C-alpha cells in the first residue's frame, strides 16, 4: 500500500514538474522574432542629442553602436553597446 502511494506521488510530482517546464517554454514563433530582433539590432547605430536632469543644456553628437542584444527575461533585454562621445569610445551595457 505504501509503495503504491509513494509511486503515485512520484508520478504526480514528475507530471507537475514537466507541466511547469512546458509552460515556461518560449513559443517557437517568439524564438524566430527574438532572432530577427537580435540580427536587426547587431551593428545598429543610434545618434542624437540629450539633456541632463540638472541642466537644460542640449548635448549633441552622442552616438551609440549596438554590438549585440540578449533576452534576459520575458520583458528584459540586455543591449551590449558602445557610446561614442567627444572622441571617446565607452563600453555601455543597457538593460
């Protein structure tokens, strides 16, 4: 009797684990979209101007080059980039 109960519990928990893993799986069409986004972002250049919180001065000539894009979570991406400003090339991860 105890063996049947333990066997049943084992099957139940194994099923729950498989169901949880299946639900966390990224749909195949999302994987295709992610790869397309990663390819589109690789080598992209963002150029423009900005202001600072404590100052209304407009800073021009800022340039960001995206080296890669990596999905961290369902809603978070890490963009590995370089900022080019004033003749300096600064590595800049953007999350």
